[in-house]
C-alpha cells in the first residue's frame, strides 16, 4: 500500500477551507442538485472563458458525449482528431457511429499536426461533413484561429476538447473556452485537472440552439416550453428522444464555483513549477520538454518529459518502478488511441501511419505537477530521475 501522506503523486486536487465552506453551504441549502450553485458555476465559467452559454455535466466524458450528440455526428461524417488523448475524446464520437480518422501529432507540444489537418479538413464527402476535434494537450492550446482559417466549408463542425486547458489562452488573447473559432468546447473537472468538482464537465458554446439542445440532452431529453405550460398545464413536458441523466450536483458545482476563484493563481503556481522543472532538467542528454514557445499561453496541466530510454539502456517501466520506490508517481499520457483494440478494426484508411505519435509514445513520461507540489518536491523528483538515469 502506498503511503499517501509522503508519496508524491503525478497529479492531485488542491482543496482549501473556502472550498469546504462553499460545499457545506450547498449541503445545508434547500437544493442539493439542480439548484442555484449549478447555475452560478455555469455562469461564472462562461464569463471566465468569454462564451455566451455553459452547460454542466456529471463528467467530461458525458460532456463530450453531449457535444457529439447535439453536433449531430453520424456515420457519414469524417471525424478528424488526435490520437494523443484520453479515449473519451474519440469514444464520444464513436458512440454516434462516426469512424475516427486520426492525424499525427507534433512532438514539440503533443498536439495535432496542423499541416496534416490542413491536408484533410476540406476533403469532399458524398454525404456527411468534416468534423474536427482537436485536444489542447497538457494545457497547450491548439491554434484555433489557424484551424478556422483552413476551413473552406461552413458546414465543418468544430469541437474543442479543453479537458486539460481551462485557464489557457490562445495567442491572440482570447481564453480557451471562448469558442471564438469552434462550435463547442468541452471541459473536465476530474481531480487531476486544473479545477475540480470531484467528477464533472462542461460544454461551452455561443450558439443558443446548441445550448438548448445540450440542456435537453442532459435532462433525459425533456422539452418543456411556456406554450406547453399554458395549453396543457404546469406539470406537462414532452420527450422527443431518449438521452439520459447527466446532471452535476449542487455539491460539485459549489466546489467548482469556489475553485474558480483561485484558477488564475493555480495556473500561475503550475507555471512556476514548470519553470523550475525546466531549470533542473535542461541540458540532460536524450531528454526534452515541450517547446518554451507555448509557455506564454499554456494552462500547464501536465509536465511531460520525452526520454530516449534505450539510450540510457533502460525501459520506461523500469524508470517508473524506480521512481515509485522513491515515493514518486508518474504516468504516461497517452497510449495512442488507435492502439486500443476497440479502434484497431475501426479506424479510417488514412490512419495507418503515425511516426511522430509512435516516437512520442515510446518516450513520454509525465512527472508530478499539481498546485500543492512544493519546489523541494520538484527538486527531489528531478534528483531521483537523474540518479535513475545515472546523469549528474
Ligand atoms: C483529453 C481528455 N478528454 C476527456 C476527458 C474525460 O474527462 P472525465 O474524466 O471528466 O470524464 C479527459 C479526462 O481524463 C481528458 O484528459
């Protein structure tokens, strides 16, 4: 059993007394679900990101499923996405019958290769549309303005997976989540993320129709209009399609509402820790971090190092085990989605070959990065890693 009091995990939430007070208020209030905290949290996130509408969900995954549903994804669409993500970003589209077309990544950020996207985004289709789902990996925003400029067909549908990127900005200054160049943006509030609600997610949009559809999807497909109340009675509603119940509770929303007040401070703290990692790990042979050019806009969600383990005559599994023996957690983000058995027989023709993703996958290792990580702990992590790799 790991001793969680001394172990340094790769990620963890930061909860303080103000969070506990806010959750307690929700717990002792009149509503513990579908009440004022949910609305307040949605409004606060929409305002922070600069989007018109926000709809909360009980996980980032269900928020992605909702986004793909209201975006009317179908088997006729060409779904262009990155393999460097958690399975949910492709899985949500797959549930709609859409076969993914994975594109390669660039290793300086772990994000989708925009040259490959440009080569594919306007390819004609006999029936469906092109749908693009970029993931802002590790909190580094994909240049969505550049993506927007590539698109020739206005039917092209764009969903941003910003599960890692709440708090990041685009180079032009807009916040990730503003949907300035997309139809929908999806957030996750899992405890490893930059802001947590325990489990939770949100979809942002500037489109009122999509907003109404998201609310309906979250609530068992229930539609209730003023006209129905007047003509039928106050109890009356209609269900046009079966969806499910994906509501966030008041307790989760209160936690998120409280955390949002510290989000900018969280990002600044992460940024300082990443700078320290850069200082301590620079000039180590066969080891690299993502390019500094992204540092000005990132949400600093993950600290990924790319190590040529073979050059050190070791393996990633061995390095992870030795780190764990020193009380340090690490992770791999991500197993390329196309490698999961469920997708092996289901990926579109174009997805045969991903040289950059494969090299990246062989070398990637996420080291601890979270708000309450101390500089001393970063020093310990780097010293242990150097000891394990036998570099001074
Ligand atoms: C890129 C990405 N997309 C989607 C999700 C799904 O979010 P959740 O865990 O809240 O369902 C995650 C969570 O790990 C993620 O990292």
